[in-house]
C-alpha cells in the first residue's frame, strides 16, 4: 500500500482525509485547533466540551466535517501531554496513521501537527 501525506500549515486542506494531532487538554487554549474547528462547523470543540475527546495519548475520534471543507472525514488523534513528546513517540504516531488507513483504504491525507509553543 502506498500512502501520501502532506504536512501543511493551517490553510484549507486539499485531500479528502485530515489528521489533526492534539495535545492533551489543548482545545480551549490552542489557536491551531480553533482555526481548524471553524472548518468542522465546531465539531472539534464539541467533542472536547462533551468529554468525548481529551487529547489523551492514543485516543482517536473520527469526525465528518460537513460542507465547510472538501475533506470527507477528519481524525482527531490525541498525543498526550506536551512534555511526553519524544522522537520515539513521534514515530509511533506516524505508525498509527498507517494502521488506521490500512483498515479504511485511505491513500491520501493532510496532517496538521500541534502547536509546539516555540
């Protein structure tokens, strides 16, 4: 299986699948997520507010964004606390995408990385 992912800044994605990595507890303070939330008609903030998604490591939720963007589906993936990020955990996140997409036959996606605060 060949998978194409592009890493972009916050601008309108061109692919039909979007991956958004989120720090644990980041929804209320992260400008990055607020910008993306507008494209999903508020779905991102809603799942945080309802407690359905917290950003905890390995947590994955699938959203269907509606007509705001060309993407058919958005995956919000929790990557845990910012302090726990390492080269190894970053590699694991990439592997998680591959496993997820193999199961649902995705061949192209746009990936949004979390704000590192730097």
